[in-house]
């Protein structure tokens, strides 16, 4: 039957379960393949073996469980997106899906490093010569146009060289800037020559088609409702922004928008980066990235679900002219709010609905926040929350944000204590500024001229006293709903935590480059008339600096650095911090944001315990514990309310320890993080970590250093097309089905019953039951490492030779106690029919657990950190929550709450020093 369809080389596509029509064989090999592997599921219409492909008829593929086949949705999606190009295919001819399959395979190779567009065109020519019946595109340019038809393109908008205006819409035909009258085009010797080349080009990636694509397939359309079906049922528990007060207040103000759960909630992040890596060239390019908060928390911050909306060109940062570049995005967001888009919903029986979208907030570091919000982050009123009531004072060479006694109750005894700044604090706590108050302030702000031309927008304008710290009224206020949003611009916990950690470490270690305990800081103490024991004095015509209690001695400095050098983390938990310790063990160098995150929450409370006095250490522990609370996957509102009150006391304690120069704006902003957590929900969906990692991906797209923006735009479009197409290729390894780094495979779970039922031929008796009821193999396999539920475990003997630590295990007891130990041996007991059971033999800490063996599935991962204050045999237990593991139930239909593994209630903000040993300190014999 299929012999007439053998190609001229005698080969034909093989429909066995292994080849799935992706490989071709000769007829005799084809028969043996089908006999040995079986016929593939769902291949009912033999389009590769002679049967005509009917329009809109999709093949079926085996479902993920290998059971009931599922319809391939790619035909429906392509029919919706490119229906104008879908023609009836002739017998044996390529279908629309074949064309995209081949294009996907070709473009997939194009992303390899060093692959140029010209060489890719040559490959396409070679493929067409080798396979003349395949309907491939002619060039890379045609492939891009085909991808654009799928909604995966972008628009190039010319920009004035001084960032005054866009040559867009009403200005699209102009040759000079409407603000500064500078030419749109690059000039050579004062004249244009050859092709018109613009000074700057803004790449705009329309948001609407990309949002529609999320609803085009049921794989993502169903997930776009998760914020409604998966939100917390406990009013005190927050695990997603939908549980935050800001989202809930938004729904109350806009009930029509909230009425359809498919309407999209967006978050915006913008940050500058140098596309040339560590080169000395100064260059700042600003991508504007959107994330969709309709999705569940384990998906929405992944790179595959982030959308690049704008690529602002360098080499200069947009600064105050950010609004000029945001114009296309804001106009589209207004259109999506007012009119919406007709969108096909693959998960709904109704088919088409009117999709609307709203921007919830922005996520930026503090300098970028100033550019987007219009509130300057410098000066005496730098805090955007405290506004004009920001506690600040002038010290030598800088502004210190000192004076947190103001937040205490008016009758608190610390208000009259002169040890803080030599004065009594009588000011009331800062006012809470409502959205109406902010609008009233913005009405007094004068409209400036955009751009950086020295005669126009580049002229520095002095702000009036009534304008406070407002530089401008942000373009976001053009959105009809923006003025009423309570949380408009998030304070980035990632950068705040890094700056706090750098200040603490620099001051504790006495780092001459990062310490806040400088000579000027001591002179500030003289001016304030406090802490006379720390004042500078002269001795033999030398200016002497007394050693402070909050600075390590030289011996303790080396002790702390050696402690950092000795720490070994779990595989993939953190970087190797020993590389950041100076050779002379005097300071830490080159710490990244995540390094500071780990040091702040895991190591600093342990490492400095015996190196400073009890009052200083306990205050540092309280601050570090707060960051542990704040960064939990699940945050309790009551915990954040309590943390808000306790943070005032913590900052006041720090004011009694460190000089005023220690308190930069980042230290002060910590005070407002609990309030923002109550408004916005868990911080892991509102910080810059996922966006910073995304910038690294964009940087990898640069292949032409002369055109970095163009390289990124082209690479992003191709990668976006591949990401979209990858959702429909179950038989090809893609980023959606690629095995994880620690992948132990998928093992079905079955219920065991009694072996005697086998004689009765009970249907519950499976092959696995019969095998496990038999005796095990006399030979037991022993391993040094294994992966269980995506977590890597390594025996202690092997662990001591590695720079990582994966041998720590814990198991819960019958009560509330936890048993801790080290993995000594991994044993696999084999049974009939290939079934096996894995046991861990562990060495438990003394007086804990007598039974050496546990099931591998019972083990929880922990790691141990040496406690320098108690000697070499003491360890501190560190529990971990793995990034890729979530405590979830199927489709969120169960009444069991989700994401409770790492909760803010697991951390006590104030540590009882007497109970510390009982809580998490162990002694190793």
C-alpha cells in the first residue's frame, strides 16, 4: 500500500512508537521497527503515507501518560493566526503544519552561537537542493516575515538624537525633531548621503498579539485563570499577588474588569545593562519587560513567560526622558483597557471573548524607580513613602536618613533618650499620603521640556519648594486606573538587601572601601556630641581612630573570612563563596546580589555570633530574620504587621550602634517593605532577580557589537517563535519538556495489596505488587549519589571531596521533633520485573534516632554550617526550599492549601538567646 510513496532513495517515514514519523527507513527496516516498537498512537490519517490531509484536521499524538491520545492543537492555532495563508494541500504535498515544522527545525539551529544570517541562508539553499519536495522558506528574511504573521514581530520607531520625541504617528513623516529641530538622520559633512540612517531606533514589540497567543492554546489558556482558582482561601495567607490588598482594592474599584477572570494583570520592569559585558565601553541599553500575573507563581516569573515590550537604545540612559520611550506601550495599554481585543480562548466553549489588560505596578531598582515614577530618590525627601516627612539630616559629605525614633509611639521612653543624636525626639510619625494627596502634589508640578538638548530639555531646572521631590508627572497617570492604585512602584528587595548586606559587612570587617565608619563619620559624632569614646583624637601629632565595638578585630576578621571560606552549600543553592574571600582573609570581594542574599539570611547571624558583643549580634540577627520572613514563599499578613512594628525598634537599635553616616536611603527603605508585602503579596514575584536573569539572556543575543539593539531584537523574535512552537512538539526536546538538571524520571505510584490476593486473581494485584511480594535479589546495589524528586543526595564520603554539600538529611519524627544526620550509604534492592526500592543508611546525631535506615522518599535536604562560637564540633542546621519544588495539588481543586512549605511564620523575628541551642544547634560527635 505504501510502496508507491517510497522516495527515490528507497526510504519512507517510519510510524513506529519510537520514530513517530520523524525518521525514515527502508521498507524492510520499517516492518521490523513497527513489529518491535509497535504502531504510534493517534496516527489515524496517514498523511505521510498517501492519504490526503483534510483542512483543519489534526493528527493525534499520545498523551503525556501514554493513554488516551490528545488532539494536536497546533493546527487550530495556526488556522486562527495565519488562516489567510492556509490552503488546501494536494495529495502528498506539505501542509501548513509541515511548513512550520520544517521552519522550526531550521530556526532551532540558527540560535547556535556564531551562526550568521548569511550562512543560515546557505543552509536553506542546501536543504532545498537535497529535499526538493519540502516547502522551506528561501531565506532568513522570509522566515522572519512568516514569524511576523504569527504575531511575533516588532516595529522600529526612530528617535530624536537628544531623546526629545519619537518620529511616530503625527511625527512619522517629519525629518526634524519637533522639539529641538535636530535632523532625524545621521549627516556626513553636514549633508545626507546614500541611504537615510536614523540616529536612534526604538524597538517596540506589541503586547496585544502576545497576550492573545497565551489564550490561543489550552496549555496556557487554562493557566491564565489560575489567579482566580488558585488564590488563598485564608485571608491571612498570601502566596500570590492576587492575595494582596492592592489587587483586591483594584477589583473593588473596577468590578466590570474583575468580572471576567481572563482579563490580564501585568507587571512592568525596566533596567539598564551593558550589552558588551565587562568591556570598558560605557553603554546603557534599557529593555522594558512585562510579566503576566494571571499565571501561577511557579510559571509567571520564568523567562519563557516574560515579554519584551520595548528595547530603548543606548548609549545613554533615558533618565528623565523615560516617558518619551514609553509612549507606544502606554497608548496600547490604554487601548487594551478601554476597548480590549477580540481573543480566541482555547479553554472556553464560548470561543472568542473581549480581552482587556491592566498594569498593576512596576518593579525596578531605586534609581530606575525615580525615572519611572517621577519622584527623585535623592535629597532630604528621598523616601517616596514618607514623602515630605522623610527623616533625614545632613552629615559631612552626604545626607543620612537618621531619626527613626519618630516612628515610635509618642510616649516611648527612647524618644527622650539623648544617646541617639543628643536631642529629644518630639516629631510625630510621618503622615500616610493617600492617592488623592499624591494627585494634589502632582498638580503643582510644572511640565518640563523633554530631551537632553543643551538649549531645551537639557537645561537644568530648579524645583520649587511646592514641587517637593517631584521631577515630573509620570506618563503612567495617563492610564485611567493608575491614580487609584495603592502600590504603583515596588521597592526592590533584591537591591535593598544587597546594599544593607554590603553596608553591614563593610563596616563589620572595616573594609576601607565599603565601611561606613570613616573619619567623617566620627567627626559627625563630635558635632552631635554623642559617643565620646569614639571621637577622633591626636596622639603624637597623629590622628587616632578608636576601635568601635561594631568592628571586628584583626583576629576576628580572619576568623569570619575563614568561616565564609569553609561553608559548603547544596548543589545549585549558591555560588562558591570561598572565591570571594581575599587571599589574606581580610575582606570579601565581588559579592553578587544572590551572594548577599545567602550571607544575610544564612551565614551572617552564625558567623558573627562570638565576634561582637551580644547586643550588636542580637540586633543583626533580628534584621536578618526579618529578611527571612519577607522572602518566604508564603507570607502571613499578621507576620508583616508584627514585623512593621518590630522594624522600628530594630532600626532604633541600629542607630544606637552605628554612626549616622551608616544610614543611607537603603537602610531606611527596609522600614517600608512589610507594608508593601501586605499590599503586593510575596516578594519573589515583585523583585528583580528573574528580570536580571532575563537581561543575561538578552545579552547573549548580541552577535554584532556594532548593532547590539538590532541583534537583541532579532534574537528575541526568533527565540520567541521557538518558545511558541515548542509547546506543540511533544516528541522533540524543547525548553518545556527538557529534563531538569536533577531529574530522576517519572515513576507511577500504585497502591500495594496483599500477596495472597494474587491466587484469587484479584484485579488489584499488579505486576509491581507481585514483584514486591517476592524476595529481593540477593545482590544489593550501592551508590554514592542519587536524585530523589529532583533533589541530589550524595554520600558523606564523597561529599567531603566536593565544594558542595549534599549529604545532610532530616526526617520528621512521630511528634514535632526532627531528626538530623548525614547520608552514609545509598542501597538499591532489586525485585522481579525491574522494580526496586532505594534506602538511605544515615548516621544520626547522638541521642536522636537509633534506626539507621529510611526510605529515600522520606529524606529532606538540609545542610550544616560550622558554628565558630562553639568550636569545631558544632553545626547549625539550615533548612532549604528547593526552587523547582512546590507543594501543590492537582489543578488547585483540593481543599489543601498550596505553597505552605516556606512560610513567614516559620521564622521568629526576635531570637531568644537562651533557646537558640535547642532550636537549631547540634553537636557532632
